[in-house]
C-alpha cells in the first residue's frame, strides 16, 4: 500500500473499510461490536465509512476485534543506539533538541 501518496480522507476510508471487512469476517454485527466495545453504533458506522474518530474509540474497537497486537506495527518501538545510550548515561530522553 502506498500510504504516503494517499490523502488523509482516503486513508480513513481504507481503514474504515478494513475494519468493516474484519468485523464481517468475524461475523460480528455493528450492534454487537458497539455493545462489547462500549462505542456507539453510530460511531462504529461513521468509522467504517471513513470518518474521523478518537484514539480511545479505535483502541476499544481493536480490543474487541482482538487486533491490539497490530499496534506494534503502527508505531514500532525505537531502539536506542549505543552512542545515544552513552550520551544519555542510561536516562530516557524527555525532549527533542530542536536542532536539525
């Protein structure tokens, strides 16, 4: 998939279509998904049509559809290089330097 050339609305539409397809493949109605996730039916319908949603609604739906492990691919954990670790003296970085 060429995510970088897609518009934001196109990405939301594709994600909504994929969530709807997964829900149907698992034979779960929108009503069941709403009841089990704590998200309203109208919100689920809007998400499946490509409307914006909140992160917490997406997490609730993903948890109910048993796909939370896919979040690892969304924002992978970034390893710290040995040089960076030495500079930080074992502490965690809390802000960016602002330098390019």
